[in-house]
């Protein structure tokens, strides 16, 4: 596995460079009184994209609840800076599917999402885990599959880079924050230290490469590794409300600084 991880690290910068040249929900509708940050006001339109974490799925199967994006929106409201909120998070969403939703001419193209992004001041994104977790689960039971992992991961990063390129093309001035993943399997793999160690190595490599891709795209990487505790994952890979609050805190610290909010 060490050779595999080294090969992925070498590919990261190349993939990120390729992405730079690739430019070719639910929630409250944007408030009519909310004006753009570009207009010089302190009301910021917020758009959330991503998988079940963006949707706020609970550890016990409720697909749309109070997640980290809701907490960010509440922080904006408390700061008197909320100008509208759209959440396009969807449980089970893959990076490939999100890219299709952002691609005109694709059957799954979502013009409402594109419209919201064009007027957004703040965009948060978490995506990519659903492309890899099914493969990882199979590889744990069939180690021979690990040899296919680099190509699977490479395609995932290609899709993530494409998503960021589209967002940047639609709205060059928006602040885009992309989440690095936490250890979602800390309890699920508690009975197998070897598999957990392997997963942590893969997760660390994934997050490192993701950070490279995000920064090369002119966006901001937000680490959540070590932020969500075992106790905040009582059911499955999704945090409880306290876990989501911890994730939101990582985003809010960056947003608060970037927009000089109190």
C-alpha cells in the first residue's frame, strides 16, 4: 500500500494542473431584500452543494435534517449578514453526478443550481466520498482490488476539479470553501485495527490531494479531520447535531475571517 500511496501523491499536482484548464435542493430561496456582496452590502448569498453531509442526514437515516450548512446559515443570520440560502445537498450524491448537474446539455443538468451559483457570495462543497466508499468496502473483503484504486480515485479528482472549474467559470468572485473529510469509519471499523489503519492512510492521502486540487482551483480547503469525535457518530458515517456543529465551526472560522464578520 505504501507504493500505492506514493503513486497517488505524484499524480496530485498533475491532476490539479489539468483541472485549471478544464474550463470549456432545498432551503430558503434567496431573499428579495438580500443584495450581493459585490454591491458593497453586508448581506451574503450562500449556496451549499454536496452529498448527504450537505443535506444534513442524521446518523439514523433521516435524509434532510439540521446539518452543518444550516448552522453556517444561522451564523450568518446572527452576524446580520444573511442574504439568502440555497441548499442543493443530496444524500448519495457522487462527484460525477454533481458535475452532470452542472453541465448544460446533460439530461441531469440543473439550471436552478447554475442560477443560484451565479449570484452566490459564499459556496460550500463536500463531495467525492460516495465515489470511493463502495470501492473501499469491496476492497476490504477482496484485497486484490486495491490495484484498481488509483484509477478510481483519479477519476474522482477529475470530476471534483471539473466541478470547481464550472463554479469558478459561473462566478469568479464567490468564495468557495471545500470540505476535507473526517474519519467517518472510526466506529464501524473499531473491530479491525488493520482495516482502520489502512482507511486512515487512504483518507490522509485523499485529503492531501483534495487540498492541492482545491487550492490550484483558487478555492479554500477546510479540514475537518479530527474534528468529529467517536461519540458524535452514534449510528453510521453521519454526525449527530453536535458533530455537524463542529464541522460548521471549521467553515465559519474561515468565512468569519474572510468577510470580517463578528
